[in-house]
């Protein structure tokens, strides 16, 4: 039982890390578009 909880906790941590990294990557793209739009 403890092994299942540890594995689930580890999977949740990896999922949260990947979602956070994806959002940060998307924000970099959004900021680049914002900068391109303001420089004319």
C-alpha cells in the first residue's frame, strides 16, 4: 500500500512539473509575440 502511494505521489509530482514547464514555455512564446507587436 505504501509503495502505491509513493508511486502515485511521484507521478503527481512529475505531472505537475511537466504542466508547469509547458506553461512557462508557452509564456515565453506569448512574451515574444508581445515584444514583436510593440516594436514597429
